[in-house]
C-alpha cells in the first residue's frame, strides 16, 4: 500500500492519465487538419458543393478536437515543474530545447493560421484561405515532430554531456537530438498512426450517416477518402512499426524482450502470440509462439539471437549497479498486443470497405448507383451482401472509429512503461526525477482533481462531437459559394477602417 501511494507512483499515474487523455486528441488533430485541407483543395479546384460541405463539416469537428488538445497539453508542461522538478533541473537544457521550438515555430503556425482560417471564410480569397488550413496542417506535423524528438531523447539520449560539478545534463548537439534514428522512426510511426486514426474517424462517421441514408453525397465522398486513408496509413504504420522495432532491438533490448515475454535469450527467437507465466520466477508456463519470427522482426534474420529479460537485467545490473531493471512485464506484453490488434483491425475493416464499396467501373450495371444513393456492398462480381448482412458492415465501420484511439493509447503506454525504471534511458532513473518537496497528499489531491476535470471535459467533448455529427454537413449560403476575390471582402467594406476584423 505504501508503494502504491508513494509520491513517485502517484506522480507517474497523474502524468500517465494526463498523457493518455491528451494523446486521444493529438492524432485526430494531425490527421483531420490535413484531411480537411485536402477536401478544401478539392473544392477550390472543382467548385463542387459536396467538397465545400465536407470541408465545413470535418473542419468543425477538427476545431472542437484541437481546442481540447490544447487545453490538455498545457497541463502536461506544468507537471514537469510541479511533480518532476528534479527531472526538469537535470535535463531541462536538452528536453526544453525541442519544446521551445515547438512553441515558437509550430504552435505559432497553428494558432495564427487557424485564426485566419476560422474568421477568413468571407474575408479572404479562397486560395489564400486554403493556404491557411495547409499552414495549420504543417504546424500540427511540426509540433508533433518536436515533441517526439524530445521524447526520443528520453528513449535514447544523444548529443549531450554530463556536468558533474553542477549535476546536470547539457546539450552539445541539438541537430543530433532532432535527427537521430529514434526520433525519425518514432515520428514516422506516430504520423502514420495519426492518419490511420483520422481515416477511421471519417469512415465511422460517414458509415453512421450512410446507414441512415442521410447526407449521401458528402458522406460517400468522406467514406471513400477515409477508407483510402485507412488502408495507406495502415500499411505505413506497419512498415514504420517494423522500423521502430529494429531500432528498439538495438537501443532498448529490455523493452523488446518485455514486449514478447522472452525471459531467456534465444537463437532463433520466437514471436509470442500468447504467454502466461510467473514474473517473479522469470519464466512462462504457457506460450503460443511462431518460431524465428521475433529474430526476423528484430534483425531481418530468422536465426538472429535476441537477448531475454533475464539476460538484459543481469547486464544492466553489472553496468548500472544492483537493482531490478525490468519494467511491468504484463503491461508491456499486453499493451504491445492491444496496439497491434486494434491497429490491424482498423486496417482490415478499411480494406474490406474499399472492396465492398468499389468504383462503378468494377461493378455490373445492375449494382451501380447514382450520386444520391447509398452504395451497394458488393462482395463478389455479381453478388451484393444480403439486406441482413449489409447493416452489420455499417455498424462495424462505425465502431472502428474508436479502434485506432485504443491502439494509440496502448502504444503510448507500452512505449513509456517499457522504458522503466528509467525516465532517461541509462542516465536518470524515474525515482530520482520526482520533485523532492511534493508530498503524497499534494500529488494525490491534484491527481484526483485533474482526473475529475478530465472526466467532465470528456463528457463535454463527446456531447459536442455527437451534436455536430448528428447534425451533419451545414447548408451552404450564397456567401459560402461566392467567397471574396480580394482580402477584406467586397467594396461594401471599403468605408470600414478595420474591415478585416469584422
């Protein structure tokens, strides 16, 4: 009980709750910004109303999401000073540098251009207005990259030296921090997973409307865009995950072994589908495995040696001194599987959707539909799904909007808990990073308050999203269809000295 309520444990719980909650919004922000920009580009090029309606619909959901993301993200940064002051003091020169760039460059892009996009519909020419949302999208990607570079340094510290006299780490090579292979592979994987999330979100909501035969033109377009995004992003997520796994094998062998519950090194090493064992005794009693696959995933060779948990633990004891250097094995093992399972399920549903709703030229004439009709779900060349089975695909497609969110959360949990007991791998232990002056009661109180606040915000977020999702795309006005051709609107605003702000 004392360990469960220790300030270190409570601080970890509080930061974990904050991070997982915040990370629900980050992938949607990144992907919806780009997808909305793509839809608006289609409208500017074709002037088709369905693209403008889709832009306004998905843009509104994007704005709700980014607002919640900003609010929850700010709280994270305060926690570095409140609960993790020794961490901030020891690595602040390094960890703070990419975060400063994120605020000065990326967040500036996002905040400035999102304001212009929100208020510029009837004040900016459409191509300039379109450029604003693309700048927002670039800002979200840059923001993610700088933050991931900071986190990657915690996973694999580079470009620094330890000042023994001042007992702190000092930055020596900022470029190495930004461009090391850990940061590049983690950014690739996270961005791919973000678009998988946004695509599934779009598929789920489009399927919800199509099942009710509402807003068919806009939702058919959204469904197709979402399905293509899910399939492409799903493939990229798998490729980037494989790349990241190979980096992890070299840099964090304990995390790789924990992900597979591989207790003792093996050559070749099997990939574990299911395992159950005794953590204290360090062995599995039940294991369902695919021989040699882990060796291939780790080193592109089916016969490579992969060190086990016990081997790495002994090696780290010799290097860093006495102690237990194992993370929470069940959390690492199952978190890794939940991440892969829900991610693959989203990809499979997207792939099935692309086939079932394929283009007209791949269908016989009697199964083709018009623009205002819900597409048939065609399984074989001349065979559509039965009326009893078709609703089930729409239901499953609707559910899939949550699958990548679950996968992202478990992936982040695996990434962070798999590094324990290190907060900076091989440099600073988690127990040495906690604020020394923060009491158990203070951390517990703040954790309860923030968790309750997040629960309230979650209700607000879900209700807002549900309200605007159910309402569907807005009706267009004459002003929507005929945007101004110059900055500030038409000549009727010429007598207003602050016309742009109106």
